[in-house]
């Protein structure tokens, strides 16, 4: 039986509680509208997986300190800023079952709120002299922006290759988990080799995390529920679709591309695409790729000291690839 996220969190529960207080404080503003919005964001917080990576990686290599808390706040501020911006880019009205910021306060305000959160994260590093953490975070902001733009470009042209897909998910998703892990280690040691190894661990796990996320679109496993087809509606070509396209006849390939391009809002047509991908072997191919990234992450993790924190990270690997949403 797999371990729940609550059980995984147990060894760093007190640190996460302290982090929560500091994070709420870092979100405060003297502008009433901004304060009201940030309060709304904090109230509907997610699973806090990225701060968990920061604390577990720090604890695995040393003693959690103020630098670790600063790093966790920076990562969570960056993550929250990108979610607010993503909802604007995707024209999404919901986030985690709540109205998105742009749905309640419109796009203009949502973009400014995202900018504010990003600047707060950068200021935490500058105000506390955390220049190594600032370097890691700034690289991540660049990577995430590049990944999002590449995905938009490929969605417009529908000419994505498997190599493009891996570049996009590495930049858009894996880079943030990678920076959470490297920031955790960088908060307790200056050893560049260890920081780089933690970064690579996070990158491999982040790749597995995103492939798992993409599989939810097809609802192909028991307990996942009905297929959503959200990525197809947004013309985002994920690994199962790329595989189906590559192994389709030229006639079927034309049909797939035309349907995604012109009928992506049609429920019946989206269902036909999902059914075709399921029959093509694309799901099994993506699952195999996910397990390969998971194994790479696990192999890197085993090179770190064996302690409770490493056990927590190993459990997070399993949770990432077996979660049900």
C-alpha cells in the first residue's frame, strides 16, 4: 500500500508549520486590494510539494536553517506566481476547485499580482544575501518562460517532436522541482557537486511528475476517473499523442492533426482522439518513459546519505508516479 502525502510530511511537519507562518508574512502588502488577493491565494494553498523538496533535501545533507526557510518561501512564491500567470495564459477560470485570480479580478490584476509575487521571491534572496539561491531561482524563471513559449509555438504549428516535448516539460515543470531540490541542498552546503546532483535528481523526478500529469488526460487507469482531454482542447501535444502520431498511417496522421486543430472544442471529436491514442499504445509508451525517469531519479537519490530525509524523498518519488490527481 502506498504512503499518503500526510504520512510522508510527518518528519518535517514542524518545519512546514513554521514555513507556513513565514510564507504568510512574506505575502503581506500595504495595498488593500493586493493584501485581499494574496490572502485569498494563501487560503486555497495546494499540497506544498515544492517546499517539501526544499526541506527534505536540506535535512538530508545538514541542518535546516533560516536559509532553508528563505529558499522554501522563494520557491513557493515563484510557483504561486507562475500558477497565477498560467491561468491568464490558459484563460482558465478555476484553480484547485476555486475561482482563479483572473476569474475574480480580471487578467490585468492577475498579471500584476503574479509580478508582485515573483518580485517578493527575488527580494527575499536579495534582502538576506542569498545570492546562490537567487541564481538558481533566476535560471528557473528563464527556463519556465522559455518552456511555456516553446509549447505555445508548437501548439500553433502542431509540429512537436518527442525531443521538443522533453525540452518543454524539463523547462516548464521539472526546472521548478529541480530548483527546489538544489536550493534545499544549497541552503546547508556550498558543495557545487552536491547541489548539481540534487538539481539533476529533481529534474528527473519532475519529468516523471509531468508525464504522470499528462496521462490523467486519458483516464486510462482504474481510479483516475473519466478522461478530461484538457490538453487536447488546448492543442498541447503530450507524449501519448506524439507516439500515436508517429506510428499512424499518413491518412490517420492527417485526420489526427486536423481534428486537434479544428475540432478541439468538440467533445465527441476529442473522445475519438482519446480512443485512438488508447488503441495506439501511446499510454503504455508514456508509462514506460515515466518509469525510466523515476528510476533515474531513484538511482541519483541512492547516492546521497541514507537517513530519514532520504526515505521521505524516496516516498515522494513513489507518490509522484502513483498519485490519482
